[in-house]
C-alpha cells in the first residue's frame, strides 16, 4: 500500500514528522511497506515540498477529496486544543481517522485504542485502559490499569499516571508529570511539567509544582511550551 491509499498526516511540523516515523516503524515491524498518503498543512509555503521524504500535498481544503478516495487521517498537532480544532474540521469534511502505535510501545490486557490516537516509542499502558479517541501518549509515558482518556487527552513524554486515572476531553499532563491513582482531570485541565498531582484537577484549570497547586488562570492554551 502506498500514497494511493495511505494515512494522511495533517500538520507537517515536528510532531507530524514523529507520526510519520511511528507509521514507518509500525510497517517495518509488520514487514509491509509504510502506508503513508502524504502530509497536509495550511502553510502554503510548504506545498509541493516534502517532510521526511513524503510530499506535502496542500491545505485542509484537500481533505474532503482525500477522504472520499478512502484515505484515513492523523493530526500531527501535539497540543490538545488545536488538535481538537483540526480533527473537528476534518470530521466535518467526512474524514475518518487511523491509529499509530509504535512497535516499541507495550500495551497489554485489553487496552482500547480509539481512532486518531498516537502512541510513541517507549510508552507502557496497563490492562483495561481506554484511549477513547484522538489521544496522544508521547515518548516513554506510562499509564496504569483502568485509566480512561477522553477524546484529545494528551500525556507528554515521561509522564506517569497511576491506575484508574480519568483524563477529561483535551486535558493535558506535562513532561514528567505524575498523577497518583484514581484522580480525575476535568476537560481542558493542564498539569505542568515535573508536577505531582495529589487531588482532582477541575475542568479548565492549570496546576503545577510538587505537590501541584492550582494557579488562578484558565487552561485554554496556557503554557503550550
Ligand atoms: C504549568 C504551565 C502550563 C504553566 O504555563 P504558564 O501559565 O504559561 O506559566 P508561566 O510560564 O507564565 O509561569 C508562571 C510561573 O510559574 C512557574 N512555573 C511554570 N511552570 C512550572 C512548572 N511546571 N513547575 C514549577 N513551576 C512552574 C514559572 O517559573 C513562573 O514562576 P514566577 O511567576 O515565579 O516567575 C507550563 O509551565 C508547563 O509546565 N507546561 C507543560 C509543558 C510540557 O510539558 N509540554 C510538553 C511538550 S512535549
């Protein structure tokens, strides 16, 4: 399978490139050719160029045609809020979504991997965890058993979630963040890098530090660095 029917990655930046390499590693592990149908990006300056040797075919207005030709999509945007925005635009164009799970990730015991989800190398996910849709588990994150990640919930590299953690839609755990077992993060909540969450984090709130304390500002787009 090649460009004619492969996965289209939307966003030709660093994270999109990372997804390309996950798809390539997945294909190598299966002994098949990588099924990559190209990149889309709204930056016109990139059109006709390549990313990781794969053509950038145009902007999001191309998505409807590619969807009707049977291509599946993945969104190469790491931050949950803009990833959600792009995925919702694509869905409105009739797009359906692939998954990408690096062969060096370990998912064991009935882990659900919903559409649009990307799992990077080194991730470990324990039994009965549900990745509902459009989740991103970045390098070497670990998730205990029975976690639920709602749509677009995102776990940055090296973060650790105990068992039974619930992440609301488009919530975010930063680099090396730690969430003790059984806690919930509400929709759009953000835990900062290197922070340890010891109590539930309400929707839209930002917390950081050890132990993590809620700061008085909205979680919308704050601290994307
Ligand atoms: C927590 C976070 C969202 C806050 O972002 P913000 O609202 O823009 O915060 P600011 O950068 O304005 O920092 C405000 C203060 O909090 C401190 N601070 C920010 N993040 C912190 C963190 N994670 N741990 C400890 N202190 C932190 C800053 O040093 C600053 O302190 P000061 O007021 O004494 O100078 C952000 O800093 C963060 O940790 N983002 C996660 C990034 C990440 O992991 N990305 C993954 C990429 S793969």
